[in-house]
C-alpha cells in the first residue's frame, strides 16, 4: 500500500515514518508526495481539499462526512454509501433518496457495530470500493474545523476504518483534513 501526502502536510509524513519505524508489522508501506496523480490502486491519499479525480465512476464509493453538499455532482447512480451525515438542507433530500446512507441519528440508535456490519455488507456488493473520509464527520469536540455537534468520536471513526480496511475490494482511500495528526493517525490505522 502507498500513502500519498499533499506537500503542505509535512507533519503527517514525519509522524507516519516515525510510527512505521517502531511498528515492524508494516515495513512495506511507501510514503510519497501527492503530485497530480490521477488514480492509484491500493493507496491512501491525504490532502486538505476534496479531489474527485481519484473517484472511479465504476466503483462503489463510501463517504464519511457530515453532509452531502460537496458530493452533489458525484451522485448519479446507486454506487454511493454515506455515513455520519448530520446536516441536511432542503435540496439534499432528493439526492439522499438516490443513495444508501447512515445518519448520525441512525448510528446512535443502531449502535456502531450494527451500523458497521451494514456498511460492510453494502460495500461488498461492489467490484471495487473507494473511500472518502472528511474530518468534518467528527464531532466538534474532536475536530476544531467544524461547529455542528453530534458527529462521530475519533474512536468510533477509527473502529469503522479498522473494520472497513478488511474489505477485500478496498481500492483508494482519500483522507480530507487540515489536522495533520488526525490525518496521520487515520493513515496508520488504514495501513
């Protein structure tokens, strides 16, 4: 697996390299600069902004985010699963009918383990799976860039990622964050 890191996120590179040196169970992980790659197989991409160039239209797409606003142009068919949604606008309701989604309300009622089982079952239906993790899915207590309460805890997100990385059809993971330590931690958990 390769980790591509936006050049602006230097602390991630240092942290990941330090942790991998201490953890001999992951010696073959490569860390490279993110330089205009269009697609890559079995990689983790860490950047500050969403880049839809990495999304394969023929793959399933699992998105962890607080809302659907950034993904309106991606939703064309039923290949999208969203988790952690907690912020709806009136124009989003028609789009939500086209996709499978797990709101924070549903996650809190069903529990993280049951929700994770449902997400994994849905992901297995696709030939290959891409994942987008936006740090906005986290509650403001765990993410200083967001102010809408009621999101996932860091521990809940890590639990979901630890389970989802076991899916055999996992292809590209895109982590969108400005918190370098969070990005590095999520990359380590996925590798």
